[in-house]
């Protein structure tokens, strides 16, 4: 038994030497789409040409565009998905049906079947595209369709008593595996057996990956991998082959140009360097994946790896210079802050301090057991090494777990002995670490802590700028100074300051500033480093608040929820800096313990130095982390970040972000007032149903919750709206008229994508359309003309007055309507308008009657009569009248 355990530990230690180190694990985003009627079984993933991600769920197709989760119904359970790279069309293989996803003019996606209803082909489980053709694979038959017109070109059936067991593409050729005959090539004349393909008979091809134009990787159900060059199948030797054999390969995909990922049943995903065949990373339960059973894999156009598992969907980004350190085992309590010094990383939590350290094989096994690791079915590996059947079983379970864990875990967190309470701050000094806790100040060396100040509530630690071995400590009872000279010594307590000190800073070497409760204290620094007289400055507030004092480029600044304050040396008082208070809020600032004040300017984080000679720091990729709680910057300019969700990251600040051209903005959906879908083009609505809602999307899958949107409606708004996370623009009512809607999106890196300008037309009712006004003008002109003619005839006075009255009533109503819809309407406004119009119309009526009786009107009437008598119009009228009389 002793020899057995010794050999096991030796073997596991050897395996551990190939594991990964302190850099952390890949950045993982986990999703749990809550769509009614769906379950956690997603068997295929693809990204459409529109950037949307599609997931084949057992109930239908789940969609995700970075903003909204959606669902597309299918006639049966979908098993596979594939995207044609040229058209961007997404093909779907279902139980008893196959087709593609069609995008309607309204943006709604529907499933369009192209299979024949009479065919009984079972389940379509694989789709590949090649040379403008798409191939649908089932165990019984393979169909070939043209992509452009979806016409059936050819099909190949398995022989009676045989079945297909896999399909892959190499170059321009399609190959199918059969249970009895092995690999065969699909040709127009039928199936053509390969001379060296019989060895695949009885096995199933679980995945195939095009490594290059010349080589294709094939993985079988026997956990064997081969490289095919069009002629020869060569074994593809992988460093992690033993891990893959025990975990069972089920899927694979190219992640980046030189890296492939193999998904397994019990061991998550293994990342492999294509050239060296060495393991680059393992993504499993131990390294942050919610579950080890992988259902499907796919990548997106920015290099992210999507993984479907029982607990939802995860996206892993291996190129991102942000790694996770909170997935290692051993951390307890809620994370507060972190610090790094000379390669040693410490994390402060609500229950103590923990060091990220290398683990032995025994420690890995213990941590894995405590962390609830999911080892899976890995017993076969050890059954091949040890022959004692009775003794082997007792150790097999532990061996399985250790083997699984040591492939992916090498580091873990170890508690620092001597601290078992809340630690709020860590400050490195000469390879040691000062820790501020609820019960005192401690000095940490390795995994052991010794007391510097005991029985005191420590709020803040500050290292002097003029004497690096001197520290100022803010406690619940005042200010304490300590020094280090081969050992720690409490120097003195400042007399007269017997109240809590929450923050400390210097303005060069003249004054020490202390942040208290609703006050700031200025202390004079003597030349010998000792403290002189002090003065208090109140910040009036109705609420009790801890004031944060900071020095930015040697200038003291004071932060409260009321705003940002500066000190006026001339007036010897604090004053509110309204400009900075407007731009920055205390809740959105990070006050690092290393002397940097981090501010977000709307595009990126920037750390402002404490000293005038200090170098300000920028970190493009800090934007990836939400709800940052604490930032520590080491000597390499890397940021160690703790967020409010109890996660811990390392961000390489020197990594510069290149503009992502794949980030774009498009309209996802337009709905009218009745919640009906409208076409995605320009919008035309009627005046009585002018409500409209736009939903936009920007398929960007890196902290997409941080993507913000802004819009401007020309004709209504004077300026752009504020940036916000809501991708919906809602207009409950728009007056009649023409508008232009502009929209843009900004991702977490500050990159801005502009959407197309959308024309919106709100059509007025027919009685306020231009052509109706034209008819009114013609009609009114006719009435006016008739009224003038009748008024010129003294015998038609009564009729002319009636016609004149009717004319001015029509004019009055038309003017009243125009004024109402131009300037609005109210009771008093309408009353005044009515009175004014009545007076004007009455005056105009009198003038018109007077003009009708004038000599000028009589002359005009005679001229019209003469024109009528001499015109062809009269002759035509007489001829027409005679014809009507003579008609029998």
C-alpha cells in the first residue's frame, strides 16, 4: 500500500509540473437564459452572419444578440446548427426536418423548412457547407442542397443493415463514415470507399476540425485523434491524451489560429497548441466553468469560445489580458482588497488574509475535495497501471479526483496564520505585508502574521513620502505613527486627535491631511518627520459620512457624497469644486491603497498619481470588470482587481486595445402603438397611432452589460440623450411631421458604433393634407367668385348674402383648424381666436358685399358675360343641351 501511494504521488506530481501558474485562469462569462419552455440542453452553437449567437435547445432555437435573448420555434427538436460563411444564413437540423432561419422584413426570425415531408430520415445531427452546397446528415441518409435556391441536388443512403457514423469535410470533398465499411467519399455516382478507411468501421467520428487547407483533425468515439491530409490518416499525438481519454471527447473547434479546443463529457475543455500539441489551458469546474459536461462548442468572430453545459452557456476569452484568480480553491469570506509584493499575492477578506501559493499533490487533493470538484469517469487510466484488483479500488476514487484536478490546478489560497478576522487593507513593504484589521495592525511574512498594534480598530495605513520606513496609521482612537528598523516599533500617538481617522494623505512634505467623520484635519509636518499643530475643517452635512482625503499630483482633495472639495491656502478654508463635483461622483471612484485615485472619464479608467512627479496610469481593460471595489497596481503596472461580486482578477495594464471593427449597431425590432411589428426600414405612422418603439442591438459579447446607447431625434430634441444601458428607444407619441432618428452605441472600451439614420413620418389626417387644403382653396375661391357675381346683381341680394355668409364660415373654420394644430389648443386660447376671427370675418364680409355692389364688380361681370357669349364653351353647352333633348 505504501509503495502504491508513493508511486501515485510521484506520478501526480509529475503531471502537475505541466499545469498552469499564478497568471490566473481565462476570463469566463456565464449565462443562464430564462426562456419559458426551454431547458438546459443546448446541443449546438453557431454565430450567424448578423453577429447573433444561436443555440440549438431541445425545445427550439435560442438566440442572443448581446442585448436580448430570443426564441425561434422549430417543428422538432433541433440537434445541429451551421452558418454559411458567404451568405451568413443559419441552417438547422431537427428531428424529422431540416431548413434554415429566415429573417423577415420586420426583423422577426422564423424557421423555414426545405426538407420533403415524405422523407423518413430520422434526426439530422450534422450540417456542413461546401462550394455553394449544404449537406444535411443523419444516420440513414445524407442530403445535398444548393445554398442559393435550396433545391435538392443529390442524396446518399446507407446500405440496408448499415448506418452512417460520422461526417466531415476536407478541402472540397465530403466524407462519411459507416459502421461496417468505414470511411467513404461522397461522389455523384454514390459512396466511394477509402483504401485506408476501414479502420474507422465500428467507431464514430465525434468531431472534425479543419486545422488548415491541407489538414483536417478527426476525433473518434474511441478517444483517438487523426490528422488527414487527403491521402493518409496520421495519429495526432496530444500531450493531454490521457486526460482526454478519461474525460471522453465529444466536440472540438478552432479557437484562434494556432489553438484548438476539445470538449469532453467529464473534464470540460482542453486547449491545445496545434503546432506543439501541448496543453495551453484546461477549462473545467476547477478553473471556473460551472459544469464539466460539455454539450457543444463554437467560437465567435472575436475569438471567444462558447461552451454549452447543463447549467447554461459560458463564453471564454483566451486573448483577453484579464485573468481570473478567484476560481482557485481556498478563499473564504467576502473579498475586500489585494496586494502583491515580490511575486507573493495576498487577498484580504472578511475572515482573514490568504496567500495565493503553489500546492503540493496532497494539497490539491484536499482542496479539490473541499471545493467539491467534479472528477468524472477517469478510473480506466489507473486500472492500466496497477494490477492489484482488491487494493486498487480503495484508492481509485481519490486517484481519479487528484488526476483530474492536477491537470488543471496548481495553485490555491492558503490562510495566513495569526489573522482570523476582517482585514480591510493590505500595504506591501520590503517583501512583507501590513494588514489593517478589526483587532489591530499585523505584519505578514510568508504565511505568518505578527502583531504591530494590538487591540485597536485599524482604518487606514499610509507610508510617509519623506521617510519610507515611517507609516501613519488611522485607528478608531486617533492617529498613530510606526517605524521599521529591523523590526516594527510604535513611535507615538498624536495628542489632541482622539477620534476615528478613516484616510490619510500628504501634500508634498509640508502637511498631513486626515479624513474624519464630516471633517478634514490638517497636521503640520516638522522637518524631523514629527507632527506639529493641527486644525480641523468641517464639511457640513445632515448625514454622518467618512471623508476621503487624497492627494492628486501633490494637491490635497477631499471627497464626500456632497461633492469634491479643494483647499484654499489664501482663505485657509475648504471650498466645493463644482466642476469636478459635476463630473465625478464618490460612488464611481476607486481610492487605491497604493496612492492612486482612479477616475472614469466615460471612455476609460485613469489612475492619478499622488505625487507631482508620479506617473499617471491607464488600463484599457479595466472596463471589462464591473463594480470594481479595489485596485492595486504592482511594479510591472499590472492591476490586481477585486470587484463587489466577490471576484478577483489580474489585468495587464500595458495591453492596449485595438479598435474592434466587428462592433456595430443595428435595428433589431420596431413596434407600433398596438405592439405590432413594423418593417425595419423607414417608419411611416398615422397621426392617431404615432407611438413607436425601437430596439437596437450591437452584437458585442465582452461585458455587454456595459454597452451604452445614445439617441437624437431631429425635430424634437436639441441635443443627444445621456448615455444609458437601455437599448430601447420609446416614443409614446409623436406629432404629425417628419423626423430623423440617430442612434449610437459605446462598448466598455469606449469604441462608438453609429447606426443608420431612420426616417420617421407621422402622416396627418386627410383633412390636414396638402391636397385637401388645395381643394379647400379652390372651393373657397369658387364661393368668393360666385358671391361677388351675385352681389353685383342687385336682384339676387338674398342669395348673394347667403352665399357670402357660407363662404366666410368655411374660411373661419379653415383658419381656426390651422391655428389650433399649429399653436395648440386651450379654452381661453380658442375663445380669443374665435372672437378675433369672428370680427375679421365680419369686416371681410362687409367689404366683399360692398365690393360686389361697386362699379368695378359690374364691369367684371359684363366682361365675363361677353367672354362667355363669344367662347366655344357656350357653343359646346348648347350642342350638348340639344342632344340631350333629342335623345329618345
